[in-house]
């Protein structure tokens, strides 16, 4: 397994997760995404980072022969990668409420898991 490349990608994912958490922190409801131009900008920027995270997970899977992600079943990796496809190919159908739920419930779990994976690779 090309550990160095995987570590670099995991660090990039961790950075993207930090950005999502920082941008999401001031939001209190899905309406904070949808009711102002600033909220829509946050939604757009978070979606872009979710695309990057999904693509990175696909790359990690290829580099590790599917082994690394499979060890961490606390994350729905198929969902992470699939979300990338949905946002990329059906952007106008993106549901702001789903993105809100992902940010509030799933991003913290993904963040913790990525940190754990990095420690395991040290």
C-alpha cells in the first residue's frame, strides 16, 4: 500500500472536513442555507468540499485495494462516494436539508475516523 500517498490524501480530507465544520458552525437550521445569498454560498462551498472528499475516498479505495476503508465500518463509505456523484451530476437536485443533516450528524464521525486512520498509518 502506498502509505505516503494515502496519508497525503487523508490529510487533505481532514483539511476539507475542518473547513466544512468551520463554515457550518454558525448555522442553526436548514433555513440558514436557503434563505440568504450568504447561506447559499455556504451550501455551495460545502458541496464543493463534499465532492472533493468523495473523490478522495474513491482514490484511497483504489490505492489500497479497498482494504483501508473496509476496516472502518463506522462510516458509510459508499454513501460518501455516492454523495460526490449526486452533487456532481445532479447539482440542481441537491437537497439542502440532506446536506444540513450530513454536516451535523455525519461529518463529525467522518472527521474522527479520518484522524484514527492517520494514526494507524503512522
